[in-house]
């Protein structure tokens, strides 16, 4: 019988520790990748991953990992009733050329530069390839932001993580859950089966999607670690176990 292993990057975080404890409680081995993969993982073990994307890209092939991630264009393609603003997917070069007023700009699937409101295109960071994908939207002030851990189109657990831009972990509100469930009922099929969706209550009282992210590199904050682990195991596990519906969400190339 194949043994499953949760492999965690050597950069220990509070979430990594919580997931390791949750894994141990269900009899799942949890190990730190503190050396070459073939010295940490035994032959025949089925590996799941929790850690950063740069290291994941290096070990995914040797370990046979199937890493699920939302499409870069997902947020830009959502109906505006869920975003509360116009969002476009473009390139860094185009944004640098076209932005003439303040806009919120972020890379869709990595942390290649800080997400922020930039005064104009000239204020965007240098030193990155011109074709780096970026999401551009009008600035929005969120009174509170919530992280939803989603499995098979349903919210498994979640947490508040920010209030007015300041770290503020706390319970998932029923309003945030209901908005998330309504969103997933409408567009859940456009996401992998294991994913994280961040939503927020704006300073005007409405609700909007912040972004979607890989569950295998998401902080749990105050969410239930056991439920978070369920989502992480689905989002980054043996490539051979990836179901048909998730194959289009497999991470196939390293992000810049």
C-alpha cells in the first residue's frame, strides 16, 4: 500500500506547523524538505506539497507532483457583480505604457512584485520581463478581507485575515461564507477543485472578490487546520491522482 507524505518547505511558517500537526493526527507523515528530494522522500511514497512556488517548480517533476492553480485570467473574466470593479489582464509593458492614473496592479499567480496601488505606469517596478502578466483594476478599499478554502466547489473553512489593510485574523463571518457560496454556485466550475478564494467587504458595505490563489501556498490564519489540510492535499498531490476536471489547472510552467 502506498504511503502518503506531506512535504513542507524548510521555511517554517505557522501554517506549516499547523498542517504538520493536523497531518500527524490523521496518521499522515509530515516531513521538511531540508535536503535533496530523494533523501527526504522514500521510494514508493505519494507526495503532497505545502510551500512556495519557486521550490515547488524545482521539485514537482522529480516528486511527480500535480500542482493546481487558478487561471491567470480568472478574476478578469468574472462578472462585475462579483468583482465590484473592472479588472483586466494585461502585460507589465502594456500597463507601464497605458496607465495614466492610479490603479491597483498585481501579478496574478506569484509574488514577482508587490501588489499595490501605483500612481501611473511609470511607477511600476523595473527589472521584470515586459510580458509579465498583471491584473489591473480600480482601487478598492476593503473594510475586511476573508480567505475561503474551497474543496469541490464548497467552502470547507475560512478566516478573516485583514481589516482595512492591517493583519487581523479572526473567524469567518456568515456574510463572507454566503457570498463565497453564491460566487461558487455561479462560477465554481472555472476553478480547480482545491483552491483558495479571497473575498472582502468594501468600505461601502458591498462584497467583492479579492483574488484566487493556490491553496498549497496559502496561510491558514484562523481557519480550521484539518479542513485546510483537506484542501491542500487535493491542490498539491500525486500527479497521477489528478482528476479529469482538474487537468487544465495543472501548473505546467514556472512563473516569473
